[in-house]
C-alpha cells in the first residue's frame, strides 16, 4: 500500500479530478452500452445509491477536516 501512496503523491489536483471524471465517463459508458447492467442499476432504489455515496464520503471528509 505504501507503494501506491508514494505514486499518488506525484499527482496534482488536476490529475485526481481527471481520474474522477474518467470513472464517471466509464460508468456512464457501461450503463449505456450494456443493457443488462443498465436494467439492474435502475432496479435499485435511489436511496441505496445515496447511502453508498454518503458512506464512501465519510472517511475522506474526516481526514480533510482533521488537520
């Protein structure tokens, strides 16, 4: 894990933003190009996606506001 931490330190804020946008683009691509995935994603209640988003936000926000 320390190997990845060293590599991430070489990235700038713009690089991290571009990685995030590429993940969004790939997710949208998969949902539109693969009907099976689209149908299964849309069957899930929206509250679960909201809860997952909040759950994944907790650790980075805690680390951001700690220092």
